[in-house]
C-alpha cells in the first residue's frame, strides 16, 4: 500500500482517532530509531571492541538543550573554594 492511499481514509477519522494514529506512528518511528541506533552501536562496538563513552551513549542528545546560563567557570564567585 502506498502512503498516499491512506490519506483519504485518515481525513475521515475523528480527531480522537487521528490522535491515536499519530501516537501509533510516533511509537513505531521511535522503535525503529531505537533499533537502528542499537544496531549501529553494536556494529561500531564490535568493530572497535571498546566500551562506549558517555558522549557515545548520549549521541544526538548532546547540545539539544540550552539552559541560558553561560560558562559558570568564568565567574570567580562560582569557583570560590574550588580545589582547596
């Protein structure tokens, strides 16, 4: 079945049913993504025979949030007593 064949029946669904379809599709895509990431991680690790770093495991999550704070290490008051 071609995706465009689904459009007409989907348009006839109630809002509630459309939301259920969306949730189903999101879950399916997340599962596929998780599976693909797991497989690529496994193949990369088996090729390198190394333990993944936190950066490797975080993957595309790195840098996805912005706290709005600058680098706290540049403010001397935040570094007071550090290293003593």
